[in-house]
């Protein structure tokens, strides 16, 4: 199984890459929404974990909205610490991993997200 992690914070990418690898996933990380969109189209991941707000022309929400439309079998998880945005993301049908999170919490979340596959 393949996981794509998109976050402009290197520490978050590193933590999530380790967590996904421990869950048996092959992992690719990127630091922007545009890079996430390009990587998803190329690798066709089973799981995408993306920060909501990233700098650049394409933010995480835009990228993940396109990924959901183009790759309907992909589990897409948005990450944010913004409570108002979290409610809107849930209403739009996105799974959500609230920031800040620890490695153990992320591991439980990832295991649950890929457990049914």
C-alpha cells in the first residue's frame, strides 16, 4: 500500500512517514499542494495525509479535492489545527487528523484509516 504525505513542515512529514512505514505503507512525502497533486497522479496512493494550509499556488484543500475527484478509491485525510476549518472539512466529507498530534495518536489514526484495506 502507498501513502502520500503533504505538509510544509519537515517535522510533521518525518513523523508521519515513520508512522506510515510502521503500518506497512510505502511512503512518499512532499511539501506543497501542487507537489501532492503531481505525486498522487503519478503514484496513485491508497492514503493521502495532507495539511490544509500550505504555501504556493495550490493549497492542501485544493489538491485533495482534485485527488478525491480523480482517484475515488483513495482515502484522503486533511490535517489542521483550525477548529472552524475542521468542521467545514468534516461537512465536506473529509477525514480529519487534528493538529497538533503525537506519534502514537497518528499511528492509531493511520492504522484505522488503512485497516479496512
